[in-house]
């Protein structure tokens, strides 16, 4: 007789407990960049955001014609841009680095050999930390108009050689002292490797912005100031005036580029 065992019915499985998932959403609110920061001696420094990536070509420099560099007095632009340039280097103001770096602006310097030579401790941080560009203003700051070819070549090429050696890049832009030049100046500048002779349309003196025409800064203006005892007052006056007139300071070299935009 064969006995067959009956299998026990399977035990009834209990229903699994529901799984509850809690999702936490974290909202990150980014602060807008500051429009001003505290400056030295209780001052307030206006801060400007870059409207494009500084150091990228925005416009090509006009061509050399008849062996002479073009003369540039302002930049043709349909954007609300203004350009700050700083000349000579005679007074090395202790607040210059902080003011320039904090403002987010990158000025173009036009330096004389006689003022800058031996003062790398002041000028190199401006180049390396504040990202200024360094261009040429002659070796000894003479009035070039009417000077001989040899004299002008020594002043212009000699200054370019110094800047190339001490700052690592041969300058492309040249500004004649006092704004005085002649055809020989323009020819020598081209021979020395420059691409443009740069003038200005407004200046800052003793904390006051002065205009060659009208009563405000306009888009495309090139503004002149100097390394003087009034550097802090002059630089802040420029920044405040640019903001008042609805303009953003940008890099002059980017609009006088030897490399066409997008190339």
C-alpha cells in the first residue's frame, strides 16, 4: 500500500508594509554680484561686471597706411562701453592695486621707462593680479613733435624693448607724451611694431572728470588719467562718472586687436 502525504497549504504571505519616501527640495538662492565694495580710507569702490570675457577680441585695429600707424581718438561702438587709460607711472600710489582689482575694471597703462624701470614691485602686481595691460609712452617723456627720426626711434623703440623685457609682452599700443606727434612719430611707431597711436576724449584731474566736448562721458570715449598723488580720487571719480552716465569700463586692447574677432 502506497501512502501519499498531502502537502500542507502554503502559508498566507503578509502584505508588505508600504514604503514612504520623503523628498526634500533645497532651493539655493545665489546672491547677485556686489555693485560696490568698501575701499581704502573709508571710500566706496563701484564694481563693474564683465559684459564679455575680457581678453577676447571685440574689434580689429584699423590698418597701417602709408607706413604709418592709425591715430585712434575714440572707439566706434554701439554698446555702452568706455575705456580708462593711465599714463606715466611717476607716482606709485599704495592704494592703486586694491582700487583697480576691487573695481573689476582692467585699465590700459601707458608707461615711461624712466618712471617704471626699477619698480617691478609696484607694476608687476598690477599686471599679474589686476590684469591691466601695459603699453608704451616713450622712454623719457619728451615732446616728440619735430624731433629727429633717430631721437624718436630711440624713445619709442627703446620703451617698447623695456616693456617687452620687464613685462613679458611687446606692447602694441603707443601714446605720445602730451598728445603731441608728427608723421615721423607715426612712421617710427609702425617700424617699432606698434599697431595704433592712442589719444583720448576725456581726462581726470584732481578728482574731476573733464570732457573735450559735452558734459558727460559717451560710449566709446577713451579717458586719460595719470599715476599721481590724486590717483585714488581720480580713479574713483572715473568709476562714479561712468556709472552715472550708464557706461561700463571695458578693455581698450580688446577693441584695437591685431586678431579679428572670432578668428
